[in-house]
């Protein structure tokens, strides 16, 4: 069967390559000419896709990348994996879903399966995608062609839970739509749970991410309490609670939410809820706590500088270790490191650098002209030249002992230095009862 994948990012490209590896003819469509040129040149930009697999499916002709929707002509199935961001005011932005639906609609044929995978609020498949496809194609979803929603669960960088062994959920417009969509997706992910409608599957995905956001906010709040109290390490508390084999799931504090999902998806539901005169209080409360975290980290850095003073002439110097939003990946989207750097530079007279072996540069989008910031190498001499080193993303590639041996002062937001030999008093760990100095506590 010819399969078309619309949007070749973290979700779409691995799916396209997987289907091509199964022997399907795959058309990959993306509006970014740069991405299409790279794919045509077998230049991989997604860590979860193996370079060898990409080369093999491109060279065999099974995977053809294109910027034009005409490429999806004669497809048996079309899968939409485009971004679903929020606007500046955190309202859902369905521009990409709408334009992808308009792009594929002229090529919808009888019996075709159309699956939306982008994360979105309940009713999007039925109230946004379906009318566009029906209006332009002149065909009826559920009778002429099949329409379903199936949320994506890929966790980039996770080698234990992959698309091959993580169950997926499918909700079709009709039973037949669900059957056709799940038969297709089961070729990649054999464990499929069918639910009664697209809107159940849409809300299920939001529940997964809101669940994480709320639980992360809970431990973040406890981390700040532990810092205030002193003497209790929240990481030890969570690990102790996690020995209970039922009714508890460990979540850990951190410098703030990052990535394309957890900081954004909850707003899709709170926006929808307002239409029903309903306030989603858990979402609001957890957003408030989580969004405060980068500011809290800046406050901790300032306290260290205030108590210890700067040993540098001129501006205090701070080094951020890890800019990607999670460990061992290069994904910088909505990283809390950005907010920490922005607030440090704009509200304090601090010089900030960063070191990240995976995400080696980014644009400072909060500044006019978006200047590029590049990672430093992170040599022992460099580490020693900063007043404070801030552990933001605990990549395995960092030499933690080397950092501990050379840094003047460390603020650790990940408990990454536990078990590392380090000089007394030079580390403050979020949630470890140590953000306040002994003097302040008294
Ligand atoms: N990244 C994840 O871990 C993850 C996990 C689960 C769900 N999701 C959801 O999956 C969806 C896609 O996320 P992603 O991480 O792959 O995004 P991404 O930004 O990595 O990739 C999206 C791609 O779509 C392209 N695109 C944008 N508008 C388009 C259009 N109109 N037509 C064709 N291509 C278009 C972009 O150029 C980009 O290459 C989002 O809704 C996201 O919330 C992502």
C-alpha cells in the first residue's frame, strides 16, 4: 500500500521510515524545503531514526520526500503528524492541521484511510479535519473514506519504550474506520486499543500529558518546601515512596517543563473547557507551579552569588550545563534553559554561557535579531572560570566528577551529583533542603 506521511518531524519521520522498512511505498510531505532537501540527501536530523535505515529506504526508492501534496496522490492511507503549538497567549493553533487537511483533501480517494496523529483537543478530527476533507473531496467520511484519530506516544531518546512495544490508542469515526486504521498502525505497533470515537482518543492523549504536568508540579512544590525546611532530600523521599508497589508512581522535580508536549498540551484542554463555562483548575495550578521553576532556579543562583560573592572581575559568570529539554537528546523546544538564561541576562548583570554535547547551538529568540548562542567545550579550565555552574539537563555525556572537581559552586536542579565525590558545601540541590544557606535559615 502507498502511505503518505504529512509532517516529517519527531513523529512523522520515524513512522515514515518504519513503514518503508515494512516494504510500503511511502511519500513523506513537509512544508520545510530544507528538511526535504536533507532527506533527499539521506541527511538524517532525527536521533530516533537510524542513519542506515534512512539511507536504505531512500536509496531503495521506498521513501520519497517532497514539499508538494501532489506526492500523496493514489495513497491507500494518509497520516497527519504536523505540529500543534499554542499562540503567544497560549490558545491552540491548528493552522498546520487545517493546511495539511486542505493539502491532502484533493487526493482523498474511495476507501482511503486518513489518520490524524497530532496532539489536539477533543472534536478536532470530527469538527476541523472532517469538514475540510469532505468539502474539498466531495466524499463522505465514514462511508466513502475512513477517518480516525490515533495519538502519538513516541518518547524521543527512550530506548526501552519504543513505537514497537508501546501500545497505541485508535478512535475511528465508525467501527470500520477504527478497524482499518488499527490494522494499518498495528504493522508498526502491534498492541492497539480501540476506543469508541476520535474524541475519546483525543482526550485520552491530553489526560496522559496533563497527568504528568500535575504530578511534576506536585513534586516541584515539595522541592521548594524541602529547600525552605532544610534537612530533607526530596529525591530520597520520592525513591522511598516508590518502593510501594501499587498506588504510587515516581515523579522528580526539575528546573521547569520543556518539550513540545507537557508545557503546551494542557492549554488545549483549558481553552476548550472555557467554551463550556468550565475552569480546569488542576491545569492552571500545575502550570503556575511549573512555570515558576526557571525563575526559582535564577533566584537560587542569585542567592549563591549573594552569599559567596563573585570571584570574577566585572560581571558574575554563570555556566548552564545542558540546554536540551531532557537528557541525552538534542531537542531544545521550550527548554527551561532558555528562560533561565533570558531572566539571568535581562534582570541581573550576569554573563551566561552554556555547555551541551547534544544541542550545540540555538537562537536567542527572545532578543531582537535572534543572536546565536554556541556551546562551550566544557574543559576543566573553562568549568573553573565560572562563579556558578548550574546543572539543568543531566546528559550522561557530562563528566560529573570532573565538573565537581573544578566548579567553584554548583546549583543542581536534577540531583545529578548525588554519588559524586565533591568538596563540602559547594553544591545546592533543588529539593535537597539546601537552597537556603545555613546562615539564612537561622
Ligand atoms: N515530539 C514528540 O515527542 C511528540 C510526542 C507525542 C505527540 N507529539 C505530537 O505530534 C505532533 C507532531 O510533533 P513533532 O514533534 O513531530 O513536530 P516537529 O516540529 O518535529 O515536526 C513537524 C513537521 O511538520 C512540518 N509541517 C508543519 N506544518 C506543515 C504542514 N501544513 N504540512 C506539512 N508539513 C508541515 C514541519 O516543517 C515539521 O517538519 C504534534 O501535535 C505533537 O504535539 C509529539
